[in-house]
């Protein structure tokens, strides 16, 4: 069975630095797939290649049966591949509700002429997005902060909002770039709940994470990158006992 | 940054503005009526530019070029080709938008200040074309004798009649802009200004939207320019130089770009400041010529920006918030 996301021999160089080399993996639908590796292993580069923020030098990216390599980011997003950013990228002056509404807006119909002349379609689109955003915030227990400017929220809260906003696209695949970075233990538990909720809604998740412990508890499959290359791939149990991984990466983290 | 706008508040403000305008139209001298007309025309330009600056986060330093282009299209079509004046208005708008699209297309793909640089160059090119293409534009002496706009047997003449057109256009521009910024597309524009990367990740084609709002703002400037041509009945290149472009940008900055009411407020501030300096400075400072007036004008603008860095309406908005806050507590 083909994966929802298929990456074949993907390669990216920055000058002389090989950021991602010959990376291949397949994400089956319905699972939580994690990419781990030390700093500089190429995790975020891989992410940016898949989501259209960087152009690959060679290789192939297939999503939902289509080759998406070379597509602009907004087209990939509309095809059902949503992402978050390692450094928060909320719209700080907009409220939490409005941030999530921007995600919902991807699925409403309202052209420029509708918007300028205030047609009924504009009104209906606004109502649909508002209702959907409220429903999502309630689903993820964030309805208490709906009307607060996103920029004035606590850091951990902003991360949750960013995930919910990406979720508002109703993606088939959700790419999360180090969502646990900078979160305190309580916020991590909240994040785990958000991830569980996302999966309960049937979304496949691809997670880049630095925190190995978190990954081992939530991921179904794990890809280990080291210096831009695939070091190992498998279930958490396989990864924990993989000799190369233990030697290169887990050994020093655990000790 | 962008402010949530409340429909009820807007209806109230529109009612107050219409009443104030009607009162002024009834009582004001022709001089003040002409000042009001100019503010109305500049408001149309400033509304479009504030969509571009305050909502999409881009700057244009060439809007006087689009304003001038609208004016010249109206002037040339109505005098040389004998078009009906009203028909020249959509022609001016569409042609201006087409030129903006051609110029903006490469510029919006590039980040940051490329649009500002490209439009600055464009404004200069327009100015040179107006001066040099004498066969069509009349060179530096421009085009005179633009016929009045007419509705059947009635012609739109006199400052009072023009108030309906200039402020009608301003009201239309404000209404369209309000409808736009409170639509999914308005949210997308604010999203682009907040984080282009995140906007793209949510399926928003950022460069296409930036181009569209740039073209729209050029269309507003083209409309205002065409109306201006019929209002003053002559056009010449000196009205559409780079300084005028910078004044348009200043109107948006002084008014506060992320607030639609900032457009009329900024337009009024700049026009009244200019007129005030011209009228009162010679009395205070005998012998103060044009250059000294310009210096004072500049100093006053700097003072306004230092005191109200977020636009002249800032204090008013805070006062409203405070008042409604107390209201809420009392209830």
C-alpha cells in the first residue's frame, strides 16, 4: 500500500554543505510518524523541502498520489499538507479566533469581487469560518482565549494555537516542527493531548522533534537522521535497540 | 496591529460624517468647500494605499503616478477623442489597474522594499512621460479645457455639486475597503502582513494577493485622478510628482494605516496643515516664502508623528475603548 507521503532519494545542498542526502521514507496514512536527529541533522531542511519552502536539488516527493516537488507552498497546503514552524509564526495582531479563521478560510468560497461589493457569499463565508473556528477552539479546549490577540498569549499557548490553526485547513497530513520546544512540563502534557485529539480526528501527523522521550511515547514509526542521511527507520522499539542509533545518538542523550 | 472593526460603530461614524459634511456644505465658503473636495479626492487615494500599506504590509512610492495617469486618461479621452466624461472614469480606472499589474507582477515576487523602489521609479517615469510626450499630454503646460461632467441637461459645476462626487467616491472607497478587510480576503491580507511564510502555509498565495491589492489601490488612485481632472478642468505634470506620492504615503502614516478611518483623517491632516501653514505663517513670520513654509510643514508633520506615532486617531480610539470599558463595568 503506497504511503500518504512518499519521499524518494531527496537531496539538498547549501553550497558545500550536504543538508539532506538521498533521504527516502514513506508515511502510511493514519499514523504519527516522527523524524528525530541531533541539531544540524537536516530535520527542518527535510520539512521545508516537503512543504515547498525550499527547492530540492534532486529526488521526488509524492503526496496523496501526486508529485508535489516544485509546487509553491500555498498549493501544497491546499492539497492537504499543513505545517507549523519551529519559530512561532502566528499573526500577532489578530485574535486567536481570527488566526484560526484564516485556516478555515481556505475552504470557503469568497472571491475579490464578493469581498469588495459585500455579496451574500462574503457574509456566508465569514459565518462559516467563524463557526468552524469556534468549534475547533472548543474541540482543543482553547475557547477561553478566542478573543485575545495571539501575540499576547504565553509561549506554550501560542504553540497550541498554531497547531489548531494548521488543523483548521482539515489537512490529510500535519507537519509539526519541534512543537515541544520551549514548553514546560504542563504545556507538554497539553501538547500531547492536542496531538491525541488531532489523531483522533483521523489526521496523519509527521513530527520533527528534538525531545527523544516524547517521540518514543507518541510515535508509531520513527526516522532517524544524522548529518543529512537516514541512520535508521522503524518502530520505537526497533529504534531503541538499533545499534547505530544507540551509538550515534541515543547513547549520549540517555547517559 | 489591525483593529477589529465594528459595523455599528461604522454606521454611527458614517452618519456623523454625512451630517458634518452637509452642515459644512451648507455654511462653508467656496474656499473651504474646495479644501473639502480635495480632502475627499485624496481620501480615495489614501484608502487604497492604506489597504496596501496597513493590511498587506507593502509601500508604494508611485501613487501620484497612478493618480496622474487617471487624470491624463480622463483629460485625453474627453478633450482629444471627445468621449463622454463618465465613460472616461472606468477607462481611467481599468488602464491604471492594467499598468499597475504589469509593473507590480515582478516586484511583488521579491520581498521587502522592491515594490517601493519599483513604484518610485514608475512614478518618475510617468512624470517624464507627462512632460515629454507633448503630442498627447501637452508637455509641461498640460491639457486645459476639460469639459464638465454632465447628467442629462445638468452639469456638475461649482464646489457644492462637486462635494457629492468627491465624497461620494470617498464613501464608496471606504465602503468597499471596509467590506474587503472584514472578508476572508482581508484576513488573508492581514495574515500576509503578519507572517508571509505562515500565510502561505495556510494556502494563501501571498504574491498574488499582494499584487491584487496593489492593483486595487492603483485603481482607486486612477479614479481619484480622473475625478480631479474634471474637477479642476486642467491637468499638468507638476501636480503628480514624486512629492505628491510621498504625501499620499504620509497621509496613510499620519492617519494610521491599519485603520480605514485613518485615510480621511490623514488626508484632512495633510491638506489642512498645508493650507494652514500657507495662511498663517506669513502673519506670524513676515516675509516667510514658499521654502520656509515647506520647512514648517515638514516640522509640523514630524511633530505629529512623534506625538501620535500610531496615527492621529490613536488617542480617540483609546478614549473610545476606555469609555466602552467603563460602560461595560457599569452595566
